[in-house]
């Protein structure tokens, strides 16, 4: 056995996803497959994205492709965006540029947590929290979201907290449910975390995982826990809003409400820890392009139409669907209650959805709305037919 125990545990915790991914990749050769699984693009990239990258390709100095940490102009563009979006006084030094949200989360773990510390994660939630925590020698502790509504369940988080808890990960807009949580949820969570931090004599942090922050429907507002609790770090990625997850760009942002002492200590550790986790900084071109990328977005009105088409057709047919307020996913209960059986029956017809088992929710399924409208229209009759067979 060559794998470390840590690697074995991390691998096992995500085996169900990697096995599913391998199966889906086999479809790549089938031009008729309707793949509504992962949040991958199914149309040509945004023209503005390639223009922004091309504009930075030609070297303008000898150090154009030298080692890059966090580039000042990228940090300034991010801070300006955050000030406008969240109404707090973020400065460029509050921002560490990273390789997407993945990179920002790894940096947060390295900055804040010691081996064996516990990190509370939402269930259902993104399937990479657990393997990332295992790989960082941290201990995931699951806190269920409210049954049925998938609201943030602050009491469940309170019950999950122990003297070893160091971080609570929250995710809004939430993958896979599409829920967006209101400020009142964050205020309640802040009270619980403040009391628990006092009780245990150790500060508990919030890591607010916000890669879908700009992808919301129907004018739903966005509240970040950063405004409710100073010991909050935000991780963000441009992969979702640009629908280009193969180009790695994101950041970790500290709350401007932190004390100057805590802020200074963390800021001074951004570069050394970015280096220590394996040069976790984005590539030069992505950083130079950040000011231009800040202004770009996938087509939200078109995404809304896709959400409406899928949500309308499924609810009209009697499916129990959580109405997505944000993200590009749609989350529902499988007719008959067996998510895997439902997805297998659809796969036999060449329509691929993600079974809820990947999120520890065997009764559910997830649809990625990054599919084209044509794919959605072609898949719907199959989904409805299989649904009525299994109901
Ligand atoms: N957090 C959530 C909830 C996600 O769904 C994802 C990607 O699917 C990530 C973080 C990681 O994002 P990225 O690949 O852009 O780093």
C-alpha cells in the first residue's frame, strides 16, 4: 500500500463522485447523449472571456511571466467589486488571489485550522468539502440543512459544534439546492458562533463559500455572513459566473470588520501560506485579466428561462422541486423516492442527471442548467415519462 492513510480516506470520501465522473466521461463519444450532470459549459465560451485573455497574452515586460503572487491590480479590482456588492470597506490587502474557490478554501484551511480541528459542513452540500478536509488533516462534521426546505438550520450547526470546532463552512447560493439564505440566518448563526467561541475559549470562523454569488434569479438579494460576523472569510471563484472552470481564478477575502490586529496577522500570512500550500496563486494571465473579467457574466436572463422551463415542466407534472433562487442547478425529489433508480432509468435513454447519492441524499436528483435549451427540451419528455413510470 503506497497511499498514505490521509490520501486513502480523502479518496474514499469522493469515490462515489469520481466513479460517476468516469462513467459520464465515457459518454463523451456519444453525440446524442444529453449530459445534465456537472456544471460544465455546453456552448462556446463568452466572447469577452477570450478577448480579455488575448489582451494579456503579449508580454509587456521581462517579468510578464515571472513568479506571481497576488497582483495588485487584481486585488484592487476584486476589492472594488466587493465594496459595490457587499457594501463593506474591503481593501486590496484583504484579498488573496487563488486558483478558484478550491484554492481559496485550501488557503483558508492552512491559515486558520490545525491538524485534527473540526470543520462543520452542510448536508446536502458540495461533495468536495470532505475530501479537501481529509487531505488537510481536518475532520468534517456534517450539519444537516432543514428537511424539505433546505434552509440553513442554525440549531443543527449549534449541535455539531464541539471544543475542536474551528470553521463552519456555509454556501449561499447553495449547491445543490439553489437556495439563497437571508441575513436573518446569518445573524442567528453569528449569535451561536459568538456564544460557542466564548464557551470554548477558541474563535470559530465562518468560511463563506460564495462561487455562485452573482448567479441569482428574480432579483433575489444577496446577504453574506461577512456583514453579520467579523470572523468570516469569503472564498470566491470566477469559474461559475464565466462558465469556464478550466481557467482557474478566485480569491479569499477577509472581512473588513475584523480587528486591525487579526487583519494584519492574516494579511501578512497570505503570501507565505499561498507558497506553503504549493504555490496556490493564479497564473499571470488570469490575474492581469481580472479587472476585465470582473465585468463579465454568463447570460442570466437565458439561464432564468432554462430554470423556468425545467422547473415549470417538472412541477406541472407533479415533481417535488426546490425552486432555485440561485446557482445553475435544480434539485428535486425523485418520483418513487429512489434517486439512483430514477437516474439509471434516464441514463438508459441517454439522459444523464446527477443522483442525490452523490450528496448523501438518496431520494433526490440534481439537474445542471448549464445544458442548452435544446438539451433541456429534448430531455424533458424522457424525464416526465420515466417519472410517471416510477411514481
Ligand atoms: N464550492 C462550491 C459550492 C462548488 O459547487 C464548487 C464547484 O463546483 C466550488 C466551490 C469550487 O469552485 P472552483 O472549481 O471554481 O474552484
